[in-house]
């Protein structure tokens, strides 16, 4: 039996407080995404602090909705262990739940601020997928969100460094580093969206392209995971949702193009631009 020590999940202990690498990595992803989105707002004439104000609402609501989503699909367990429903520190959040909460928050926020939801979503899309790419490394530190069992020689054939291979050694077996597959897919998606943005696409299409790209990768990666939320014994919820999002996003692009929407143009008077970009 091999003896491999996993990386320490704990980054720092301050008296009764324990700071985990997972939280640090997620926080770094949010912070970097906020910086990118704030920088983009200047080019579009949006209020400088609009994403700061949005995140103050979106982050806590996304966390709560991510937990609710997870609990709903694990209700068989939580119905007999109701005291653990709020024990989010023990794990159990779902990215699709977080996205649902964040999108609903953004729609309401945009309406109250009198700006286009699609414009906010387009600005945020590269930041979201970058945050997801970084966030998967939090799963790496926790040795979670991995795939089915493999051999060490298989992992070595992928030319992975030893720290990643060793961290995939869990309770006597090696596993697919699905966190890595999804992280790399999302990093590629981030650069594609940045390049796509330079072509000044029609409003809403950066965000909808993000939905298609992320969902496509998630569909295939989810098929390898061992911790999926299940709709039936053989039907994974994330795959069903991903397929629905791909179809919905493509249909929305087609439908909205039929409305003759204009393309983004950056170097214009912001007051006229904002009027044009609504809806």
C-alpha cells in the first residue's frame, strides 16, 4: 500500500478560526473577476462601481441558492438530517444553483439600476468562467469533485506533475482529475470569450456563448465524476441541465438575432450608447 500524504487543506489557523485553501482560492477567483469586469465597465460607459454593488448582493444569494439546489436534490438525506441543512462548511454546494441565484439577482439589479441585464451579463461572462477555472483548484485542495478510479500510470501518461498525481491518490486509489479537465476547459473558454469580445458581437452573445461553452465541457466532465447529483439511477442532473442550457442559449441567440440587435461599439458617447444597448 502506497503512503502518500495529501496537501494540507488548511492555509492558516488563527486561534479558533481556520482558513482553508478552498476559501482563499474561491475568494481570489471572485476578486480577479471583479477587477476584469470593473475594467470593462469603463469602455462601455457604465457606472464605475456597478459590479461592486452587484456583487454585494449576488455573492451571498449565490451561496444560499447553491446550497438550496444541493439540498433539494439530496433531500432523501437531509429530510432525516435537517440539522445539517445549514452546515455548508461541511461541503455541498452546486455551481448551477449558484448561477441561478446570481442571474436572478442580476436581472432584478439591472432593472432597478435602469441598465441592460444583457450588457451586465456580457461584461461578467469572462469573469465568471475565469472564477470557475480558478475555483476548481479549491476542489483539488479538498480532494473532491474527482472522477472514477484510474491507475498512476494513466495519470503519468497525461504528463501531470507529481503534486497533482499524488493529490489524486485518495483512500488507497488514484482517480481522474476531473477538476483539472474542467479548469483547463474554462481557461480556454475565458480566452475565447476575450477574443470574441474584440469582434464586438451583438449584445448578449458573449454571455450566451459562455453558457454554451461551459455547459458543453461540464456535460462531458460530469460523466466521469463519482459525486454527481442524480435525477434517476442513471441520469445526472448536471448533464440534463447542461443540455438544456446549450439548447436554450443557442435558441436565444437565434431568436434575438431576428430582432436586429446592434453590435457593441466601444468608443462612443456613453449616454447614447447606454440607450442603444438596453435590451
